[in-house]
C-alpha cells in the first residue's frame, strides 16, 4: 500500500525523491522521460550524498536541470520516432 501511494505521488508530482531509503547516506531524484504520446519510457536519476542540507534543497536546486535534460531526450525521441510511440522491451 505504501509503495502504491509513493508511485501515485511521484506520478502526480512529476518526479520522485528518495531520502536514504535505498542506502544510508544516499539521496536520489528522478524524472520520467516520455515519448510523444506522453507515456513514460525511461527515467533520469541523480544520486547524491544526503549531506546536511534538507532533501528539498536538492530538489529545488537540481530538479530544473534534470527536467531540462529529460526534455532534451524527449525532443530527440520525438525526432527519432516521428510517427509513433517508442517501443520498449
């Protein structure tokens, strides 16, 4: 139930922030990469040390660049697959 709620929240927010859940001292921020239909086909992630600053600081400072990188990849996917969705295994 908790996992489903976290996935739903990440979908609503458009990103996921994990604070020391995978490993002590590790903070991770991720965004989806979408095809032209809007379907998530991949994700981009930044993993960093969960130092003394709060998770919101990492989110606020890194999320814009992470989203810009995802947008660039999405533009490349749209050019590479102009007539349909990206096929994933």
